[in-house]
């Protein structure tokens, strides 16, 4: 009886060990599958629904770029969204300008993810959002690199990011300090404009940059203060994405902007109507997922 009891205990221990090992292996495999479920060399651009704010995640080959972080009311939603996309490190972050609806959630993101290079225009603010962002960067010994025209970086060997604005160091309106980024991947191009208004657009046009793109992140949540007809004539986006809150107090997007976009046959997507929007590119064409 003692021998049988001993053998039984050994068998039970063995079975438990097998089950636990199998479970751990399955969890590891599931985790690996989750992180590697995207094909290589596919660019993914997430226009994240953060209400009346902006936040865009760009991913390719395990590299991540975050442009803005929405307001403080959506910081948990943004953090959760990034984690669901398998983000552990943000190789680049760009805070387009220091308005709360663009940097309100930035401190939370800096505190909870590894951060590579951080860009922001050379303008300060006395708001809690800005001060919290700066404090979070200091704690991680990250510095702010100045976002301005002429600055460029590569998210991947084949993904070039070039800043087209700001073109001045002094503006009356903070929105015009917005970092405007043109991203090129193969034959596809994306333009991210922050809240840049018509003055900034005019300065960009004067630089005679190639502005043609497949996708335009419409400036200032679709406000009529941005997206001039002259600017659109050069950009001619096949797709226009507007980030704005449902039933927002500003009336964004404005009718004038929607009319201008429709006049050039842009396909319009809106976070207030469509939620978070995912566009993908293989370097030759852009598709909505």
C-alpha cells in the first residue's frame, strides 16, 4: 500500500507538472502570436479615437511612432490601446504643440512606456499638461528635441519622416507652432498636420515642398481655420482623416472644410463617427482595415 501510494503521488505530481508546463507554453505561444501577427513591411497608421483631441500611432517592423497623446480624460483609453497593439517602446514621440487636447495624456504615456527620441516645438506653456509632460521626461532623463522644418528621422529603413513646419520661432497663435510631418513609405505618403492653421500652411507652400499625399490628417480637427483650398490643391489626398469628438462644442468639422474635401473627391473618415481608424500600406497602396 505504501509503494502504491508513493507511485500514485509521483504520477499526480508528474501530471500536474505537464499541465502547468503546457499552460505556460500555450500562454507564451499566444503572446508571441499576438505580437507577431502583423506581416513584416506593412505600415500601420492608427488614428485613435481620443474624443476632441489627436493621437496617432504609426507602426512598422516593431518600430513605433506616437504623434500626440490626446487629453487627460482619454489617457487610460490611449494607454490600453497602445498595449493592445503590442507597444512596449515608443521609438519616437512627437508632441505637435502644447495644447491639452494633444498632450494631456502625454505624461501617462511617458511614465508607462519606454521612450526613445522625443520631439516638440520650441514653445512652453504654464498648463499642468505641459508641466507634467516635462517632469515625466526629466524623470526618464529624456530631453526634448526641437520640432521644426528640416528635421527628419527614419522610423524604419524604408520609412522617412520629414518635418515641414513650424517655419518660424514666433507665432501669435499656438496652433501654428504645430509640427507638420510628412511620412513616406515606398510610393505612399501620409501628412500629419496637428492644428496647423492657414498661416502655417501658407509658409509650407512657400517652401515649395512636394505635398502630394495619399492620406491627410486634417488640420485642427476639421476647423475652417485650417485646410485652405490652396493647400488642398497641392496635397490632393485620396483619404482625409478628421480627429474630433462626438457632438463637440466647436462644431468640428466645419462645413467649409468638408465641402473642400468633397470637392477634390477625398474619402473622409472621422473618429467621431467611425471610432479609431486603421489604415495600412504595403508601400504601393493604402487600405482601410
